[in-house]
């Protein structure tokens, strides 16, 4: 009886260990602390959990009071996808801006400074960088989150990012394996499909992941995408051929494999999160990411119980669950040692805090010339928020330009807005039209064209993926919508 009880307890602890759940609020709920004490080895943080660096440090310290080697994970890419600075916008440009500069020393330094800030707040696993090659410019979910459309550029910057982040003692989680760049569907909504052949996949999608593995990436995140050339029936997250056959055996990867969010509709809407989680662990994943949308104790218990039941029913080998849990604990041990090393006297301090703005200035592309604007009207043409980015983070140039030019006026416009409305609101002011991926939204492109035709002195700022021909008296491409990208553009517009 004692052996059976111990075995059952071990099984339950292993099932908890492979989960990376989220939670609501800026303090740790009692249920989460209780489950950490029972064996939960990781938690995931989102923007809803963060108010300030001090609050975040207190939160992570409270969590680690229950378990010293707890993995605290976050989705902090910098650029458009920020959780540390969700309320004001990131101090660091994102991947496309770094790829545009194409200075791997700069990318490494930016990642190290970002890692230093995460580590100072008690975060030790970052679900970044995105190693996806953005080969489809109409990709609705990657875009500026990619270093670019060039495979080898993406590979060298992925490696530099991994090196910089981990030099600060924060584990990198390179994503989204085997590559999400050639999709035209957002996996938050449905299951994307990539119909590239094996030769193309090897020469394009897999190259940055090989570079990340060579650079020592401690974790890799799977993508919820169907790649028939690799597995015609199951998405990568649930595919033994892709996770075990390709990633483990062919590419030789030995670190932690983390799933993308299991509540995303590509999995939840097809397999369900319980069955999907069992299939993912069986396929070779080691950690189940859940909590972006489902962030309660009931979800944790549902997934724990589904894994335990699958072992008892024989659909999930017990040794596979034990191996997955052991890999999670091994990474937790690495991060604990890394925290101790970087807290020691004489530990490197990282790069200068202003490096994010420096990178944003270097990434800014400027076309045309115009006299500095003194009283602008900033018209932000805003698309519907991308779920991965979230709608709560402010973006644009209005706030940054107002800080430089107190007479700045502004308005936000959506689908259906016209150039006439914007010009009426602007009066005689110079219009600064701010767009984001204008090539993907006909209404946005049409409004900009009409503005430029009516007012040739219009300034156009593209804060997404620049594809249209430069237009307006002054055209600025920031290669991302981070706060520092807005600042770099505002400096040029104001002539400072």
C-alpha cells in the first residue's frame, strides 16, 4: 500500500510539474501557492500580473517562498509584445527593428539588457525569441516579431538573442518550432497549415532553430501548425514525428520543449485542452503552457487529472511523463544556479539602459525631407488588436511627439474612417498619419493615399511591416511599434 501511495503521489507531482499555468491578479492567489507546494514547478506571467518592477519582484519572491527553484516564465519579446511595460510600451525595439539594423552585437546587447531587467524582477524563463522567418508578408501573427524574411539573417540574430538573454541568467525559449513564418492564419483562431516541401523547410524554417540550438537555447516552444511534409495529420505541438523525430533526434536538441498556449483555438477548438495536453506530452513536449486565457485553479486541476488518468489508462507512458517532469526540474535547477551567479558580487551589470532607444534610432528608415513640424495633428489609423500583442499596450507617436511639441493634437481612427474626417479634425495643422501594417488593410492604405493627395505635406509613419512605396512629404518606417520606436520617429518629425 505504501508503494502504491508513493507512486500515486509521484505521478501527481509529475503531472503538476509539467504545467506552466497563468493566474489573475498582481499578487499570488492562495490556490497557486498551495499547488506550488504540491509540486507545481512553473508559472507564467502576463500583462495582467504586472504593475511595476517592484511589485513584480515582490510577487516572484512570494512565489519562491513556496518553492525556491520555481520557474517563473513570461512572454517578453520586447517591441510589440511586452509584458514588463504593458501599460506604457517597451523600452526595447522588437525583432524586425534589430534585424533591420543587422548588427548582431547590438541584438546581443539588447537581449542581455532585457534579460537583466527580467532577472532583477525574479523572472528566469522568457518565451522568446521568435525564430520564425517571415517569408509570408501577409502573416497575421508574426510580422514584426520576426527578425526578417532572410533565413540567414534570422538565424544569426536568433543566436545572438539567445546568447544575450542567457548571459543575464534568463533561459531563452526559442519559438515557434518548426517555424510559423509562412502562415496566413493566426493559430489563436484556427489551425494554420504550411505546405512547403522538406527541402524548403530544411533550407528556410529550420535554419534559425539550428542556430538557436547551437547557441545553447535552454527551451524551444512548439507551434500549433500543420506541416504535412513532416506530419500530415497532427499539428507540430502534438506530433511525435516533429517533436521527437525531428527536434530531438535529427536536430539533437536536449533542452526543454514547451508548447504554445494550449487554449489557443488551433488546439482547444480541435482536440480540446485536456486531450491536447496528453497528446503533446506523449509526442515529446515537456511543459504545457496554459494561462493566457484560462487562468484559474480549475484549469490546472483538469490538466493534472487528465495527465494522471492517461498514465493509468495506458495512453501516456509513465516514463514519458517522468522524463518531461525531470526536464522541467533540470531547467529550474539551471535558472536557480544562474540567479545565484548573477546576484554574486562582481557579476556583470549588463548593457546601458539607453540601448533600446539607440537601437530604435538606428532601425528608423527615413524617406523624403520636410521642415520640422511645429503643431502637428497625429491621426493614428489603428487596426484591430493582434491577440498575441494584446490591445492594452499603447503605441504610436502621439504621446512621444506631444512630449517634444506640447501643441500636438491627436485622434484615433478605425476601419471606415475617411481622409475627410481626419482633415476636418486637423484644421490647418500638418497631418502625421500613423499606420501599422497598412499593406494588410485596404481602408488604411486608401485613407493615407487620400490624405497625401489632399495635403502633400502629410507625414506618414509606418509602425508595422513596411511594404508600400514611401509616400508623403516625409515617410518614416520604424519597423515596430515599441514606445522607443515612436520616440525615434517623433524626434525626426520634431527636428530634435
